[in-house]
């Protein structure tokens, strides 16, 4: 097979990337299947404290992802990204079968931890494959497709889990997810190895460490803002505005749709990555504005506007940070992508904790909102003051 040429008349994302994108979609779907019935499922094994058990399950998945992401990134710099993605995919399929017979809280926590650890390979692996296979002129488009695949899986999982689950039984949605995993695994396994295209890194191939540190901070603060928004919308919507659970769920579904729409508009083929860098600072400011006004929302439509603002910023931030990590890390970018995923997860967990305090119905702590907004503004200023130089141009 001939290399994909960046000088071709119309460079495009290779069709071989469809299999990895399907794998990412399926892994994200498998994560969300259990969410709608999690309280009912836990009631069968931990009826005495469902709320605490639910929090433990959610924290376990996040912690496993944070711990495993750098390990997967290190492996991606040394072994085939396609094979590692296949390991994570098949592992997810085997692990989720344990949800057919949930015997105890310990088993459920272990399953969730393994799902998080195995699923953590998906985004870094697919981004690595895109970096290897795509011409530099379309890598931004490929990154946006990676983000959209994860977002669509995140939307499909809860919908399928809620529609197909029977009480606390997940057997029907798990059977469907297992079939999808099998299809995705076959698609990934049948991929012929593509030759590596021109490197996306700077010509020197040496990592730009100051830029990588800045991008690491940006990844963590982006997660912080998103986590604070999610908790704030949930608390404000339920405690202050009296919204039902389906209405709040609709708000979060809208968040994913806004992110997909923004990415579709911003990440166009042939767009200069340097111009994408210029979107980072405004995206942080838009997200900060959303979190900043959340405390004073008094109508459901205002909550929707907050979600739209943070989602619009997040739709730019996540893929653009990943793109520039690849461009700034030289050839060994797997570890950096893994660290970005870990820092984003840590930031989101910290944002959720801060949001729980900041938006407490009886005694809100507005100062914590100012901390989140202030960090976002500081990162925005730092990004605006350090634009990429000519050496980073395509």
C-alpha cells in the first residue's frame, strides 16, 4: 500500500481509521450502559447505602482510568497501537459479562475498575493511529472524529441501557454491547498496517517541554471546569429549579450534541493547526463564563445556556489539546497522550468535588466558583501569550 501523501489533490482521513473509531465508540457505549440502572443494580447488593455505593462505583472507574492512562501511553510508544487497542476492546467484552450475574458490591467495583483500566487505552491508541496514518493537513479532522466517536458512544450508552434494561437486569444491553464489541474487534484485527505518514511533530523531532507543561495544565483545568459544571447543573437543576431526572439528563445529552456541532464546525480539512491554537484561549474564557454565571441561574433555559457555553468551550479544548500534544511531543507522544487523559480525569474529579461544595443548596461556597473561573482565565492568558512559532507550522 502506498503512503498517504499530504501533497495529494484532496488529502483525507484513511478509511482504515473507521475500525478504531468504531472500537472507541463501542468502548464509550459500554461505559454508559450501566449508568441509568446503577442505583437499581446496587440495590440488589448494597441496599443499606445506595448513595455511597453509587459514588464508590463512579470514583472507581475514574481512578482506574487515571492510573491506567499513563501506563497505556508508555506502552503505545513501544508496541503496536492497533494490538493494544484490540487488547482493551476484547478485555472490555470479557469483563462486562460479569454484569450478567452481579453477586456482590465487591464484584461490581472490580468490574468497574477493570472497565476503566481497559477503556483508558481507547482514546490514546486511536489518536496514535491517526498520527501515524493521517497526513498532517487532515490530522485535526481525525482528532475531531476521535472526540466525536467517544461523545456519540457516551450518548448511546445511557440510551441503550435505559431502554433495554429490565429492572436491575442488564443482560439485554450487555448482549447487544458484546455483539458490537465483537464486530469492532474483527474490524480492528483485519486492518492492514499502514505506512507512517510525514511526522506531525516539529522538524527537530525534539519535545517542546515548556509547551507540553502548558498543555498539561490546560488539560487539567479543562477537566476541572467540566466537572464543576456537571455537578453544578445537577444540583441547581434538582434542588433549586425542581427539574426531573429526565430533564437533567436531557441537558447533559445536549452538552454532547453541542460539543459535536462545535467540533464539526471548527475542525475542517486543511485547517492550519496554528489557527486551532488560537481557539484555545477563547474556549477557556467561554467555559469560565458558563461556570461563573451558574450560581445565579434561575430558569431551566439559563441552565441550558450554561451547559451550551461550557460544552462549546470543551468541544474545542479536548481535541485541540490532544492535537498539539502530538505536535509538541515528537515521535514519543503516546505517554503524553496518556498523561493528558489522566490529568483530564483528575481535573474532572476535582471539579466535581469543588462543585459539590460550591453549589451546595443550603450553604453555597461562591469562593470555590471563583477558584475554578480564575484558573481557567489564567490558563487562557498563558495560552494567548505563548502562540506557536514558525517552527511549529505544518
